[in-house]
C-alpha cells in the first residue's frame, strides 16, 4: 500500500494535500534531488519489523524516483540487501522497556550522537525514521537543532506513529512532535486524522500486512485459497520431515534478544504440559535475523522434548508456509499477531516484562488489550496471557483450548476478515479519488 501512496504523492506535487508548509518542503526535496542528480535519504530502523518496513520503502523509492537514490543510516539485514551500509548493527539499539533500557543508556546516547554526525555528513534531502520512537525522536530532535543553524534542512518523516492512543496523555504529546517531525506515515486508519487534529501532518499509508496479502496472492477481502494453504502445509511437513499426523505449534517469542530470552523458556515449558494430551507434538520457530538470537535459540532447543524446526524469520514465504502447517501458535504481542490473523492461524498472545516496566504499563495504559486485533475490534478475540499471569501452566491451558475448541478457533478465523476490513476499507475508498489525479 505504501508504493501506491508514494506514486500518488508524486502526482500530487502540483496539488498538495498536506497543507502549504509541508507541500513546499516536499517540493523543495524533489527540486533539490533533481538539481543534485540523486535523491539522498538517511533512513533509520531499530528493530526487525522496522527493518522490514524500511526495506520495502527503500525498494519503492528506488522504483519510483526519477533520479538515482542513495541511502545511508542504520538498519538490519533486509535494508542492507537494498543497498544500505549500516553505521552499526541495528540490534545495538533494539531495546524495549523502561527498566531494560537503564543499563544501556550511555551506549544508546553515544549511538544517537554518532548517527546525528553521520546524517549531517551525508547531507540528505530527507531523513526517514521507522518506528523505535525512543531512538528515532531523540535523533530527529537533535538533528532539527543542528539543521536550524543552516539555511536549508531535510524533510523529516517518521514511519509508524507512536501508540499515543494506548497511553494516558498520549494524544496531548502530538503537537510537540511537529517541532521535529514534518510528516507522520501511519499504519492504522484512525491515527492520521488524530495527528492532523493536533497539528501534525499525517497520512494513512496502510498496514504492512496488506502488502503481505498481495505478496501471498490473496484477494483484498483476504479470502484465502484453502487448497493453496493445504498444499503449502503438506509441502512444509514433507520438507522438514514432520509426520502428517503431527500437531505442530509455531512459537514466535519476539525479535529482540531480551524478549526471546524472557519468553522462549516459558513457551517451551508450556508445551511440555501438553505432551500427554496431544500426540506427536512438533514445534516450529521462525528465528529473527540476528546472530545472537539464533545462537541462543539453537542452544535452548537442543535439550527439548520435541522435534523443533528452525526457519529463517526474515523469509515471508517460509513463515506463512509454517503457519499453514500449524494447529496453533504462541506469540508475543506485535506484528506477529497480525501475521497469524492473515494466515488465519489461531493463537495465544503472551507478554512478560521486568516488574518495574510492568508497573509502569499498568499505571499509564488506557486500553484493555495489547494485541492489535483485539484493539481494532475492541474485543478479546485473541486470548492474552500477560505479566504475572504469564506462566507456563496458564499458557498451556489456554493453548490447549485454542487447539481443541472449535468455537474458539472459529472466532479467531472469522475475526481475521473483520480486522483486515478495518485496515483495507480506507485504502479502498481512496483508490478512486487517487486515480483521478
């Protein structure tokens, strides 16, 4: 969906829809790139999901730009495949949680300073930060202070709005973001309007899972071809030596090292509670493209009681083939939950953090759920086992229900269409308007 937005934005150059000040900034970027004979984009992502989003953005920019595009910044494996030479390993700033951040504050501060210096030296026409608001906003704020000393400054774009709707007082912080963010690219359909009402130019560009649906040859309404999924399931089992009668559970313990270390042992212990109930239990773990994560996962699963298949988490096709072969999934909250909804694979969401971080979340949150499907539908369609309740015993009980109870499974499968309708309808309505330009 983002490539469509980029193409439309290019056609709208003469008739901007973002307000005069932002339109002039956009026109200046295009003119400067044409004058310099290249478009220079400094792009920063701090985690695996951001790496995926940024790599797609980079590919789209290169395909649509009338001049060559040159990138610099910070990213992961997928961004490097698009031509980025990362300043440092992205994993060094992939830290989430209040207490979890404390031991790394000095290191992250130094990384921000190094990144600011690199951006200044690169002389970009645009700076694009993707998610990772803690690092991204501090970077953009410092850059804005440095640019203010110059006549011309690059366009600042942040891709993936912070979850202002989830926290008490979150919306009141949006006007301050416009001090260093020129435009916000939103992936949820209700975010852009709220941003604009608070003085922050924003556009809903569609959730990345809509692009996954296109890649997987699903219709916009997301009615999956069951025969195709069945063939993928059979091929996956055959390729990895799994019995046709095996009960396969996919585990998605996260992409950050701290998440995986905390959640994977709980997931494995949960499945041990089920070994007497389900025959031939087998596990599939998509492993994040992070060397330390893979090393840790390989070590932990060696002593397990069940066959474990490790697949590269960066491969979209392998992940969805694994989902098609699975009976259910255990996952941390995040993009993975949406992927499972797209695959119509019933799951249980689990999350655990440091005690201090959990206390902070309880004090500041203003919503009842943490997984996006539940938030979008305002209903607990996906079971969530969180914080102090996140024990192996509790997870095993809920996972057993998700595997065995047809009503529970059907609720998640049917809800998947509702979730993606919420995401797709605004795009669908805008297509006719956009194509009139």
